[in-house]
C-alpha cells in the first residue's frame, strides 16, 4: 500500500473516532458530565443489527437508529437526570459502572462468542485496487463523518435550537432563568448522541463484522482519550482530538510490523500522555489556558 492509501485509511478511522468524540463532547458541553456508557449504546446498536439480520437492510438500519436513540434517552432519564449537578468525576465513575454492567449483560444474553453481522459487507470491496487498496467503506466513513459533523455545526451555529444549546453549555442556571427549556435542550442532545451511536454501530460492523461484548468499551475509551487530548471544554476541539487519536492509531497500525501490532494502542496512549505533559489543557486549547493540577 502506498503512502496515499495509508493516509486515506487513517483519515477514515479518524473520522469514525471523531463521530464517537462528538457524542461524548456533546453531553459534556451541555451538562458538564462525562458519558462513558455511550459505548454500550453503540454495542447495543451493533447487536441489534445482528438480531435483525434477516430483515431488509434499510429496515434494520432504521430500527438500529431507533434503538440507539431510545437507549440514549433511557440513560438520560435513569442516570444523568438523577446526577444533574454532580461533578464530572462522579458521573465518570457512575457511567463507568453502568458500562461494565451492560457489558456483563451482553455476555449473559448473547454469550462470549462474537456475533457475525454481514449487512453491507459489500462495502468492504475494493474501489481502487493496486498499491492504494481503497475500500468503499473508507469513502463512506469519511463522507458520513463530513455530513454529520457539518450538520451538527449547522445546527449549533445556524439555528435557534443551537443557540439555546450553546446558552445552556455556557451557563446552565442563567439559561433556565431567561426562559430556555432545559429539558428539551438536554433531550435533543441525547437524541443526537443516540443517532451518532447508530452511525458508528453501522460503520463499525461493516469494517469489523463480528460484534463482541467489549466493542463499546474499546471504542469509547480511545475516543475519550481523544476528547481529552483535544480539550474537553470545547466540542470542536474535542471532536478534532478524537480524529487525531484515530488517525495516529491507524497510522501506527499501518507502519508497525505485524508482530508488533499489539502495541498500537499502547503507543497511541503514550503519544497522548506526552502531549498532555507538554499541553495539559489539551493539544488544541488556546495558549495561556490554565488547568488545575492534582
């Protein structure tokens, strides 16, 4: 594979992690709470695709979206509403526990063996052969991320709903005082998180058509690292951070010899640690921004 092929594949994986980072960063932007359980919403969507493998593809995807949005809203009501006003650390711990609990539930319900999902498997076919070896799913990843991130930008900065969401993110209490309907804004945020989880579930099951119980946690941990790298306090920088981590992860996987591929995630985390030692506020945070050191 040529350098162009490596770069395009890295951009594709970076785009996928950018979508995951959006769903984490959006909840933090609105509620100042970290949602580690978001990965299990993605896993739920992936398992739903396996359960509905006999249905027409379009119907299975629509139902996957409905299931992921419903799962995200259940998390809002059952977990985030009771914890509203709690610290980000408290929410991180609780959602980490929820994530492990749901992972155990998948193990009981679906068993330890992976479940194959063959929907849209033709997207793994090569569109450009030879040294570049570009697959259709790579193009779909980049296109879907560009479309959804562009739509989210338009929603946040070109609509009255986006104005209300940014007001809530800026000052929750003041937004309530001036008449912003907080519950509606929060619900919309979780609906968007559920929709992005469904997109990730569909794209991930095409690239890795074997759904396992650890799917959600493995995706969300890497994405969360990217969010922290970019800067948790700003949705755009958090999304860019997710992209950077996915990009670096893919490049390392392409460059390292096959016997050393087990170190890809470790090297990615080492890269993030080095960056945060130099720039504790995040790689993309403005210079001069202070952070609390523990």
